C-alpha cells in the first residue's frame, strides 16, 4: 500500500539576495516581480497574473531594499514554534512599489515611528536548514 502521507517537500524559493540594485547598491534586494504590461510590482515573484491589470506577463524584478514603515507591532506570544518571542513585525511600503511584512532588526525595535525610512539588512540565520542569512528591516537612521 502506498504511503499517502508522504512528506511534502517545502519549497522556499529565494526571496532576497545580498547584492543590491542599481538604485540602492548598499542594501540587499528583494526578489519580486513586475508586470510587463503595466509596471505593477509584486513581492514575492508570482506567475498567476498581475494584481492590477490581470496580465500574465510577469517578469522577475529586483526590488530595492528601501521603503517607509507603514505599521508595526510587537509580538509577545508567538503561536508558531519557529521563532522566539518577543519580536517586532513591520509593514514596509517599498520605494520601488509593493508592501512587505517583515521582521524588524533588534537594534531598531525601540525607536520605530510611523513613516520612518527603512532599509533591508541581512542578519545571521540561527534556525537550522534556513541558509546563512535572513532578511530584516532596520531604521535607515540607525544604520552604521
Ligand atoms: Zn499589470
């Protein structure tokens, strides 16, 4: 009898790269998509179709790691097991288009303000099987 409960391989496509973009070479880029028909930017890259115009002509697009903090929340109790609370999650409206929800770098957590300028930074990944680095957003003013 075949094992119908065979484990499903988790797919974790690359969501960012250490190399920046021409517009912002000093911060990691997010690997999103852009609609060839209307220019709408999405993250992550997907091929289902453009959220703005419906075209399926989506192309990979490196999004600059700069934006503005539109909302943030401190998480004190986390139902998932993969991350130790407390931590802070923010919504960042990216300068290149799109909004991402991301973890906020520990060094920026206590000084967050609405509409603050944010930049993408890489931190060392401590969870096994997740690669060497993970992405965070930090206050641009806190950056060394
Ligand atoms: Zn479009």
